[in-house]
C-alpha cells in the first residue's frame, strides 16, 4: 500500500503546485478572434491531445492491486501533463497566446 499512498500524495502535491486549473479555452486570446472561436479551437486541440495520449498506461501488467493503483495514478499524471503540453502546442500553432 505504500506505493499507492506515495502516488496519491505525489498527485496531490502536483495538483497543488500546478493549481489544478481546468480550462474551457477562454484564457487563450488571439487578435480579433471571438471567445467562442477560441473555445472551439481549444476543444479541437483537447480532443487531439486526448486521442494522442489514449494508449499511455495500456501496456502495464501490475502483479498486485497496490501496484495497479500506483501505476494508475502515475499513468494519470503522465497523461495529464502530456495532454497539457500538447494542447498548449496546438493552441500556439493556431496563433493563440495566454495573457
């Protein structure tokens, strides 16, 4: 159970450090672009990022329930960080900035 507790603790600390902020795309701006267009572009970038990271953690074969929990938490953190980076790259490629 130590791995699960450690993983949960790490996830909590990471969440506090990063602010646990979710976005709907309204915090991305581009000259003369309405908020609704930014939100649509964000949704498309988010979908692409989720598709690109769908297989993270699918090859894991933990031997115990504790390992499974730890792996799940770790994979979730990795997936979330990767998705965040992909969304930022996608939005910047579309010409958006975050103020």
